[in-house]
């Protein structure tokens, strides 16, 4: 790090940061940076969303976000705007947090990322560091550079492959992938395991290292393509870990083993680690399914046989049928049965239902003629938008309400509040006390004690398996 470049970065520290896109990544990032003491402009071209954010509503559920938003609207360090061009002109470090949805062929749709590059090109009024935070395929940074040079009529600098940025129309592009989990976004922002900075100049490196300095965690500084690949590889690896333990759980059921104990047994090995070894109905959400497909597409595009990941995807998709099979095993015919569903969000701590496995399961149960009573602590409004109430679908106000007259309860999202439920009270209002647990949230002994017939995942050990200890019923 040269002396000059360090002082340059320090000067830039006082200039505003612009965050483009105020969704699940952009808003926590913007508010996190404001909390670190920076002046942040958050821009989104959705004026309605910006209006709500200005009024203190983050527009989605994320623990702690409402409070942090209120705090930094008040401190004046966070300014939400809908004029993207003005926000670009005002910032010297510009974070791209726009959506990268999936195209029909699995490829990432980078239309919004390119649009941002064009706006930057047309509004360059001094040095800017353009930072990719959205998950993008490797070499997107090179496209960003090329686009900025093109749309600034060639006046911007540097052209791809040229020397580091200098002069009034200078810019840099960096990749700084996010590793924020929904439901834990702020925790992950303030306590990251690592920060990855893909840069192509000392100036860009110094700016990012300075920016994140207060977070005091390992920094991995690489080139831009490597940083882009790290993000894809991380999500793909975690998806693979989940599919792996899910297959182990199927085997556990066959051989009389307990997947929880297997996960603990292998997870205590430092080389494997204990996280992301919870077997269940499979992974969902906006990130894993989409990012895995984009990674597979990237490999195919470059002639690399990464069929391992295709298998991960295939195994994950098969979890839906696995779970519906368990429900059939538990209650026999689905038609006309009343099923209480606990959990709609793709995981606990969020109101997000994008690619939620729960909704795929609900769709099959609905098609088969079950009557569904649904409850989730946060995700009911989002679910109602895609699955309106009907003769077959009722939204409930609590888990106890869901259980009313049900022939079975299905646990689909691992909310902590479900763990605390009064099982005897639930049983008391059900038609038949059957519990099918897609997340292994409950302690089998407690469930059996409360008089439930219990079906969970990967608990083939006779001491844990529900069918062996249910009161007075011997299903084999
Ligand atoms: C994931 C990554 O964990 C983040 O690091 C990353 O930044 C983010 O994607 C992203 O790319 O933006 P997220 O999608 O919020 O975060 O959720 P996870 O906590 O990773 O869970 C994903 C899915 O896997 C959920 O459906 C969850 O229920 C499931 N899961 C997770 C399991 O089935 N088993 C586990 O052991 C862990």
C-alpha cells in the first residue's frame, strides 16, 4: 500500500457512499455503513419503496432493520432517494445491490447491472469506485468496465486491460460479494467471517480496506474474477452440504441411524464444521437455487463439467416429494384431510417466500384435495399475494388456531417460536394427533409424551422414530 494511495483513500472516507438498490442486500448494507459512521445515499428507482423507507418502513422483515433505519434517518447519515443519476453523481464509492434474477435457461439476468453501469457512465463527475455486491458471474466486472467506457463516449478511464485509473473521468470496478443471510443480515454485516475484495488497483483496494477496517475480520483481497467466483463457490458449496446431509438422512431412515447424531459426529471434525448440516425439506430462498443454476450455467458456458452441482440441484428438488411421501405415510389419503401448516417463509427470521420449499409442498397437497390451514409468524401477507384464501386455503392467527380440527400438523419452517409450543394444548384441539416435522425441530421424546404420532427426517433410530412409540398405534 503506497503512502499516496492510503492518503487518497482517507480523503475519500469523508465523501458520501451511494448504494443502488434498496432490497434485502442494499438496505442492510446501506444502514450498516451508516452505522460505521459513513454518509450514505440509498437509491432505488421504485419511488413507492423509497417513500415507505423514508417513512421508516424497510418494506420487508429483517430483525433489527426497522430500528436501525429509524436511527439513521434521524442521524441524517442515511438518505433514501429515487433519483438514481443524482445519487451516482453524489457518491464516490457506489455499491451495486440491484437484482440479478434468473432467466429461463438458468443464466443470471444482468440487465439491471448493465443499466446501472450506463447511468454511472453518463454521470461521471470525478473518480468513482463501482462495487459489485449483487451476486454476478465471473467476468461481470470486465463488462462493467467496458460498458462505462462505451457509454461515456470513450471518455471514461481506464479502458479494459489498461493501466490503473487516473484523471477526472477515472473509475475503478471492484467485486465485494455479500455473505448476508436473510434473517441475520445485520449480524452478518457487523460480524463477518471474512470480507472479500476483488480489486484491480491499489486505490480501489485502499478504499475498500479502509471502509471495512472497523469490522476487524480477515480480508481476502483478490482480482475481480476471483472474488466473483468466491461468492458463487460459497453458495454452491453450502447447497451441496445441505443436499449431502439430506441424502445421509434418507440412509439413516433405512438403517436405523439418527441423522442429528451423524451431523454432530462429522461436524465436530474441524475440516467439515457443524453448520449447514440440518437435514430436512431442502434449501429454498432467492439465493441458493438461483445462484446454483447460474454457477452451473457458467461452468457449461466455459465447457467445464460440473455435473456434481446438477446432482445437488436434482437432490434438492426431490425433497418436496420426499416430504409429501411422509405425509402420505402418516395420514394415508390426502384428499379431504385437514392439514395444519406451521411455517411458510423459506427459512426462519424472514418474511421471504421466494422459492420456499413450503409453498411447493402446499401446492401438491392442495392439488391432491387437502384442506390447508396456514400460519407463519411473518410471511402470511406475502403468501396471501400468491396464494389467496379459498375453500381449501385458510390463514390462521396462531399455531393453535392452525391445529383446530387438523388430521395432521406439518412443520415446514424452523421458527424458534414453534419449538416453544405447548404440545398438549395443540393435541387437544386436533382431530388426530399426528405431527410431520420437516425440520427436525422437535424433541421426539417430548412429542411422544404429549401423545403425538411423530414423523421427522432421518431419525431411523427406533428410539426416535415416531411410529414405534406412538400411543396405542403400531404402524409399520
Ligand atoms: C444464503 C447464504 O447463506 C448467505 O451467505 C448469502 O449471502 C446469501 O445466501 C446470498 O447469496 O445472498 P440465505 O439465502 O439468506 O443466505 O439463507 P441460508 O441461511 O443460507 O439458508 C438457505 C436455505 O437452506 C434455507 O431454505 C434453509 O432452511 C436451508 N438450510 C440451511 C437447510 O435446509 N439446512 C441447513 O443446515 C441450513
